[in-house]
């Protein structure tokens, strides 16, 4: 399957992801409806407002199609929320791509947004993590593997070909995580 | 300043609001309607611009208890407006932990000469602009987001279109200038030369630019998005229409699907009356909000 990265463009910082993908010279496409998903090998779910995105995507079975996407998926901030099996504050169901529970806006409002150097599994280098009204992963199932940390706190997880990050790698200088994501083989895990 | 970590966190929130609709609300009920319709943020204020225009008098920051009430009922970001130059109102809004502050021409200016030094605040700011000089001066003061001023409360898109085109034309012009011309361009625009150099290099503003001031229909939103707006603010357009919930939903859909006229058409059906609106020529010059 030819590599084509879809970036969900309902609402949020999808352009920031596309800018990174352009830097990495990989083809990408903005995804706004079911038709756009055709031939997409990888899917990125950006940051944004989960209430907005879930309201718009619930129409016409688009939500179920996203939830059932079989290729690699990387969700950042809001994306990680939608990928979870259980969302808290306010309580809702996510796509269940990863067996985990996640709390929205868990650090507080914008005044508590911050950047800090964290650690990622795939690199020795510290990774700049940007947290904007970020969620926190509060529980993970046994087949979900932590892959990113801020201090002792888990800020990124992976299961199969699904990656959920509570921070915004698309806003930091390093493309390491995007590079890793697009290196995953397309198609079902 | 553009490399500053705080600045990154501030612009970061502006990035998250892209492709969405930010709605003016005056109470908790309206905030809930906005969130349910898919707004990506709400703007808390005392009165919508159309009422400010109709009622006259001094328009100030909203009552803090109203802002708290709105914060309580929604989980999306809550913005609030302060008067131009009124840094004490901005301090109050920061103490209330709103997510974004709009130093807005819609309220009665508190200082006719100086804007707030926005870089000093931890909360990000948005300001309106009519042209590139204004836009860059506001960035110089530390805004994390710009918006067109348009003509708030008019229900008439013509001024927002003018402002969006004016800013984008001026940016395109800079990308074609020689390096020797940049300082004089900075002088002519009354703008920091570093930002002129930034524009020459990147061809776009270092902060998102949204549309505001006169958006009343789904097609208005689609128009502004196609002209280069990265999101839209809707003030009086929603709660001054006959069906606020329906219209709010329709404008959200049209903003996401601005490139798809079929969806915009579908969203525009059976919405009832849009707000009445004003011809800009009928507004006396001293009552224009955009010149503040």
C-alpha cells in the first residue's frame, strides 16, 4: 500500500501536523468526510476540541469509520482522548483503539499549559513536550505499552499500530515521533 | 519573542482553535447551546455587539460572576473581552483564569493611545486588525492570535472581507520586496522590522488570523475561510437570529466544510431569519467600532 497520511481536519491544529509531514516529504491529505479516507494508509488525529470533533463526526457513520480504521493511527492531545476506550470529564465513550481511561483538561485551564522536556522510548534525546489544556492518561490495560513520560507520568502509549500522546509533537522542533509513526507499515496491524 | 516558550504555549492554544467557530455568549444557557452546536470556544460578554450598538453607553468587561457561571457549564475554552488599554480588566480576567483575552474594539476603549502590553500576561490575547500595520503592532505587543475587526454587530460581512483582503495583500507584497526595501516598509506600516523580515521569509503571519465582525450566515463563514481566515468568530449573528441553536450548528458545519458548497447549501436550509443587519453606509462615522 502506498504511503498516504490522512490528517483529520474537522477542527484543530491539523495544519501543524501537515507542516511536519511536508518536512518529512510524505504525502498527506486533509480528512473531512468518509470519502477522503479512501487509500489512506496512516491516520493522524490532531489537537483540538473533542466535543466539537465528536459532534461533527457522529453524523453519517463517519465516527464509526474513524474508530474502525485499521492502519496506524497517531493521536495528539484531543486525538489521544478520542482514541481512548473511556473519557472522563465530561464522561464519554471514545473509539476504544487503546484500552485506557483518559481525563480531559487534567492539568487545568490555559494558565496551566506548559512545555517541558520529557522522555520517549524511541530516543535517548530529551523530547520537548508541549501541553495545551492537556489530558492525562489515568488507567491503561495490560496490552497497552507506555512510550513517553514526563517525570514519572505516562504521556504517551502504544498498542499494536495505535499511538496516543497527550502532548503536541507537531508543535515541537523534533520530528522524531512523526518519523517513527510513518515508518510503521500501512494496512491492518 | 517569537522563540519564547510562553509564546509557544499561547500560540499553541490559538492553533488548537483553528477550523472552528468561537461564539459570543452572555450567559450559561447560551454557552451550553454554543457548546452543543460544536463551538470550539465561547466568548463571554455582557451584551452582544448588536445590543451594545443599539443601547449605547459605556461597554465594559463582563461581570466576573457571569464569566464564572459560563466557565462552570462548558468544557471548551472560555474567552472574555476587556477594553482596549484596560490592563486592570485584563488582570481580573487572568485572575479568573479565562483561557483567552480579547482586547476588543467592541467595548469602549479605556486608553485612546496605548494598547495593553500583552507579553506580560500568562493568558494569551487576541486583538482585531484592519490592516497589516495594526496586525504587526499587536504582535509586537504580544498577541497570540489576530482577527479581522470587521464591523461588529452589523451582520454585514463587507468590512471583514475588506480587512482580510487588505492584510493578505500586504503580506503578499512583502514577499516580493527586496531586502533593501524592508526597513522603509516597516516605517511606512508603523510596524517592527523583525516582523517584516519574518513575513518576507515565511510569507505568513507568526500567529493565526481568524475572521470576525459581521458573520451572520453559514455562507459568510465559508467565504471568510476561503479568503484565508483560519477560524471564525460569530458575535451577534447567532443569538440575534430566530433559531440560535440551528444557526450555530449550521455555521460550525460550514466552517469545517468550507470547501464543499453542497454541505454549506444543506446547512443553510430552513434556518429562519438571519439577524437583520446594517448597511455600513448607514452607520454614522463616529459610531463605527472598527476605527477604535
